[in-house]
C-alpha cells in the first residue's frame, strides 16, 4: 500500500531528520543539547504517525520522486521493520542522553555529526527495498560507526577502528559483487521484483553466497568476528550500546530480508550451512564471553553468542513471502524477531550500565569489581534484569522470543534447531554467572575507594537509570506479547495443601530476617530476595496454567541461587554454582516438555490439559526437571551442598517450600496421562530405597544443616513413593491423602528445624535450651513418634502401601533411620560450640517460631478430626512406639561403641580436596587453550583462512539440493 497523508511524510522524515541534524552538528548550528531536544521527540513522532497503518498488517511504500521500481527507489515499511525502527529509536534515544551526560562526549563537536549520520543510516537501511540502496546505507552506517570508535579515548592509536574499517570494506566489496551479479542476470534490484525475476541457477547461488558473506562479516558472525570485540569494547559506552544492540541486529535483519524473500527460491543447502555457523556462534561466543577479564569485552562477546539465534531462524523459514509477526499462525519468525528486539534492548542496558561502572571506577577490569553490587546497586540491578532477558528467563522478552522460536522448530520437525535453542541457555548462563558471582561477593577488605568527582557521581546514577529503563523494556516485551494467553490463578484442594504451610512459614521467615538484619551480612538484600520470592512462590502455587507455573519456578530458582551464595564465601559460591547448574538443567528440560505439550495440544491450562493425552516424551522431560527441583534421589546432588551454606532463613524456605514445587508440578501433570501408570511401581521402590539411603547418609555427617539436608532428600523419597502409589495403586485416594499430609508436615517441620538450627548455636544459656526443646517437637513428628501427628502420617502411608501390596518393611526401616537422623541432629546441636554471632530473640519471634514448631505435631490430628484417617487412633499410639524405640536403642548402642568405631570422612575429605584441585588445574588449562585459540584467529591471515572456510562451505552447500 502506498503511504498517504502524514504517514507519507513520516517515512522520509525518519531518515532526513537525523541526516539534517548531522549536517547541523557539523556546521555547529545547534548545540548537542538542542540537537537531542529536537531529534528525540521528532523521531518518536515519526514512529507514532507510521504506527496506525502498519498495525493492521499493511505494508507502506514510498517511491522517491514518484518513480516506482525498477526505475526509482522505494522505501518499504511493515510491522517487522517498524519494530526494528522502534528498538533503534529507543536504544539510540537512551544512548543520546547518555552521551550528553558525559562532559567529554557532550562537547565533542566531531562525534555528534557521526552519531546522527549513523542513526539516519540505520533508519534508511531498515526501510530500503533494493539491493544497491542497502549497500549504500550499509556503507553509511559503517563509516559512521568506524568514526565513532575512532573518537574513543580508549582506542588511542585507532587500531580497533582500523580493523573495523578494513573488515567492513572487504564485506562491502563482497556484497557489491553479489549485487552486480544479480543485476547483470535479472536487470532488477528491488527485492519485491526479484522474487519473480530471480532464477535458481549457479550464478544466483554464487551471488547469494557473496551477499551472505558480506553481511556475515558486517554482523561479525563467528568465525568472521575478530573485528567486533575490540571495536565494541573500546568505544564509549553509548556508542558500544548502539553498535552492539542495533547495528549488528540491523545487519542480521537485512540477511533475513534477503533469504526469506527473493533468495528463498534458491533450493540449496546454503541455509543449512548458515544454521551450522549459527550453532558455532552460539557455542564459541558463549565460551569466550565467560573467559573475558574485562566487563565490556564480556558484553561484546555475548553479542557474538546471540547472533547465532538469528541464523537458526533461517533454517526454519524458507517462504518466498516476507513473513509477518503472527505468532498464532507461525511462531518461528515472530520468535526470532522478538529475540532480536529483546537482545537489542538488553544489550543497550548492559553497555550503559557498564558505562556507569567505568565512570565510577575508571576501569572495567572484572578482578577489581568484586562486591561492586553493594556499591553501585542500580547499575548492577540493570545488568541483572538485562542479563535475565538475554538468558531467556520468563517472563522476559528474551524468553517469549525463545519460546516462539522453539515452538516453530518443533512444529516444523527441526529437532536439532530446537535442541540448540535450549542448549544456548547454558552458554549465556556461563558468562552471566561469572559476572554476577563477582558482583555479589563480599567487598574485599582493602577495596579501593570510588574516587569520583561530584559530576561523575551524578553521571553514574543517571547512566544507571537509563540502563534500568532499557532493561525494564526488555522485560516488558514478554508480558505484553503473552498477556492474552494468561489463564489467571486458581486454588483447588491440592494447591491448598501447599498454600497453607506457605502462609505459615513466609511471615515468620521475613520477620526473622528483618529482626536479625544486624547479624547476617547484606541482610537488606537478603530481605528483598526473600520478599520477592514470597510473592512469586504464592503466585506459582496458584498458577492455573503450566506456563505460569514454569515462569514462577524459573524465577524462584534464580532467587534460590541468590540465597545459596548470599554470603559470597568460597563454599557458598561453589554450592551456588552447583545449584545453578542443576536448576538450569531442570529449566531446560521443563521448557522442552512445555514446548512439546504446547505443540501437541495448543492449550497449557491445567483444566485444558485434562482433555488431552500428553506426549510421553514431554512428560519425561517435565518429570526430569521437576525431579531436580524436588531433590529426588539421583538428581539430588545440589541439595546437600546448597542448603547448609545458605542463611538459616533461606534454608527454611529452600527445604520447607521450594523443593515442594517439584512435587506440586508432578501432581498437576503426571496423573493426566495413562503412560505414567507404568512409572508407579518403579517410583515406589526407588522412593523407599532413597528414604532409607538418604537417612543413613545423613547420620554419618557432623554438621547439623547437612544432616537436615539429607533428611529432606529422605523425605522426598517417601513423597516419591507416595506419588508412585497415586499413579498406579488401587486406592489412589488414600495415597493422595498420605502424600498431601506428609508434604504439609514436612514443610512445617523442616522450616522450623532449619530456623532452630540457625538459632541454636547463636543463643546461649536458657534460650539455647528452649530452642532445642522447641526443635524436639518437629523432629519427633518427622520420626513418627506417638503422640505426635507424625504417627498418623506414618500409619496412613502404611495403609496406602498395603493397599498396593508394597514392601512395608522398607517404610519401617526408613522410620527407624529417620529417628536416628533426628537424634543425631539434636545431639550435634547440643554439643556444638557457640557461634561468634549472637541473635536477638524477642519474645514475640520466639513465640512465633514455637507455634510453627508445634504445627507439625498437630496438623495430622486436625486432619483426623476433620476427615478421619484411621478408625482407631488410640491403637496406633501403642503400635507406633516400635520403630522409635528401635531407633533410640540403636542410638544408645552407637554412643557406647563410638570410641571403637572408625572415624569416617577424613580420607574422603582429602580425596575430594585433591580432586577439586585437579579439576581447577584442568579448567585453567582448558581456559588457557580456548583463549589461545581465539588469539590465533586475530591476525589477518587467520581471518582470510576463516573467510575461505566459510566461503568453501557456502560453495559446497550451493551444489547440494536443499
């Protein structure tokens, strides 16, 4: 549709306005402040005027001088192009304000003409509709970008700018040669006309290869990337934001426009070769980002990693018609486009936040930024939000883009691409973990004081706010795009059994954290983390659809990592790393299952899923992810490491509430499929064996919180066995009652025990004895000692197991082992030396904790009063004494024989330390080899070899039918 009215003026104005400002800046007619004051509102107005026509799916066209193609030049605006223009305007606007904040850039009269020329060139590039006009605008953007890099004081000798220029000139020659071949063969340059004029022959395949090679160099796609890290890291932060967020994205967008429209007629394997290059970019970029020693270099390398996603799209879309972002029809292209937009906003936020840090410190060396999150919280918060969007954590724009791209890959049967989309999460996580692990460490004792001028202090704060705004937009893209698919919240009987313990535990934990804020390090940050986790956890329990449940579980995993490594010491950081690695594996597995279910059913609401038979592979993926979250035996390794090092308030939440999300998810999903019936017997056996094994493992430890962690693994084994009974037994109602009752009892007991363990060695005298006495109640309940409610729970489990003709002796053995474990816990706390930290225990807090400790004793009796669990409760009080008595007798024997028993653990500890040292040496050597490999790609001969390799691949792929 030809643009008319105001829209006809908006398109050329979006190009002519920045070019006019560039001329005014060159002539000195306007000051930089006036340029920005005039340019930003005007550019925003151009976008607003173009919006109404394109929202309806129409494409606007403007023929310059009313000369239509092929004789004239046309500009083309559709919804994908408008989205890219909007992202460009947002990032460029924020970067323009950032340039004004820095005195060195706001007064640089040579910088502003280049800045406006690059913005105008980018708009022209996105609107261009013919090959030669694309070449001209690419050159305009390149020359402006090279000039901006050269203006940086960090590139004093112009090496990075010169390398950028030389690589871009080579790319331009290749692109121009491909354009000449196409024009000589068809006599056409307009992309719309080329769709009909282009033929699938050797000349066109060669031309396509040349065009692609030129664009790959300009987009710095691995292995043709060696110019980008230096150029983007040495430029000033706002320039780096523009280059990394917009220039690279615009070049990849042009590559899409060529291959998804005219070049789609070339039925060769060239697109498959591009997909392989994209996979290499994801892996190499992510690994190298994690190895960098400077902040801006790390961010620049992450751009190379994420450019791989753009190439993956080319393996999914081969339609001759330029697609429109309609996720309901074909989610692949909207997913790729949203990934590009979210990446642009997040990368702009990262570079501006890095600029704030550089202004504050005068450097960006990661080794000297340890603990910096406490000194510059706004900047690091912006980086955290932007990083989570890059990682694809829901509900960010990065997640929604990845979700749609994954659905498109599965719908088209491209399982390799789907797997790469999922595995790309780990590469991004590696570099982000390294960054935030440094930022959240305790401040070094001899930390350098941030010596900044007052104006720089203001600059740091304002840059951080700009970065935070961009990061918030990257997050906001996700909810905006998925608002129509949200199914709200719900509460049923199953959810209520998990909600009631949460409502008892969360207020006490938050209250304790606030009361003890002077005792634990960074207590205000911990309180903020716990408060956010409380809101998200309650919403997750009430989720009415699988996507909302997954979103909450993913966010809680990240908050759990922040809790585990909170104090920042070596043991906490290593435990946090293990926790994060396992939980990311769980997220990837769950996302795969989620996508398979969405592809098979199209409905992710729990109510809708009851009407469908869920794919077994999807259920397997979800079950694996949920098992990791629940700490089920076999995938439990993170739990005994993470829970002991976390603050006691965090341990209470992790063990009392968060691991139950895996159980809740399993209850929501597994009974919905007949395929899971066969899983039941195996789950019962594995669960009961795990309950015994984990309890015995916990007994040999001499750290109270490790004992409690193994107790959680043991109790999750019992819950696994009960879930197996629910799936296949002839009396699922009894098994379900036992499961919900045990889950509620364990939540309350474990929360009170972890809080008590944190208090026991931090209080003295009478308070110490009162705490141990209070811990006795939940310990007895877990061991099933009469008259606590634990004996009712144990009897209900025995009845459910008997109905399924299960191995009841394993349950009795686990009861004895649990009793020994609780005795071991109380003994360790009684004998433990007092801590240097002293907790203040106000009477109200002590009363609240005592009430929580009493609830595990009473909750089962309350259930018995409301809905009788057993017919003769007094009889079970007598029969229930057998296992506790045996446990007590074995404990007495162990105490008497202790001097003659071998002392375990020392040899194993020495072996583990030696293994850790060997692993660290191996990792350092591997890191050195990888960095050395990248350094060998830097010389120009190596760049030529890489170009030859990619060219050879394109040539061979051109000979293979697609």
